[in-house]
């Protein structure tokens, strides 16, 4: 397994168990047996590129050291298939070469269009937001959105 802070190019997998906030990250996803993944886990795959990691790490470190706050204030339109139930919004950002997941909100009914007010990792200008709706007690992904962050003034 690659233990470098700035991984080489490859595939990264994140396993997330909703409600438990447990995250497992692997730079070698073949170590997981995806055919035996426990029920309820959500699996995200990402391609990583080593050429971006050192520059991004330096930018992120400098922004964090300066105490910068990076925000996303985009608006989400009603996703296809949404029936008005509780939603979960999960943000994935590539921080220092590693995809990092965080739950933005969970178990809330929201109205669309929905104005985001998300604080992201300092110095990281983009991320992917996953929207899931609770249907019969289980969250079902309805869509994902590429979102951008900017330094808050």
C-alpha cells in the first residue's frame, strides 16, 4: 500500500457508512472485496493525479495557515426524482492529494431551489456534492454536483 502523503496517480476509494460517519480510504481499492460490502455502505471512486498533489498541498497549507475561509454559495435546483423527503448532502474534496468526505446536512427536508452555504477546505476551489433522499428508511443518491469554492472576504 502506498503510504506517501502525496499519492501517485491511481484510483482511490472511499467507503462511507451513513449515520456512523466512518470513512475508510484506500489508494489500492482492490484490497476491498466489493462483492461483500456490508449493506448500507456507499462507495465513491476517484482518480488521483500525482502532478497536481504537490501544488495543491502547498496552496491548501498556505490557505489553512492564513486562516482563510473558503465558501460555496451556489444554488441547487430540484433533482430529478425528488419526492420531498429528508435529504443528505455529502461533500467530497481532494485535500492534500486525498479525497475527504464530510456530511453537510442530514435528515432534513429542504426546499428547492436550495441556496448552499458550505465552508470547504481552505485553498480548495472545487468539490463534488452528493445529494441523497431518504426513501423507506434508506438514503438513495439522486444526483451529484460539481461545485466551486472561493475565498470568503
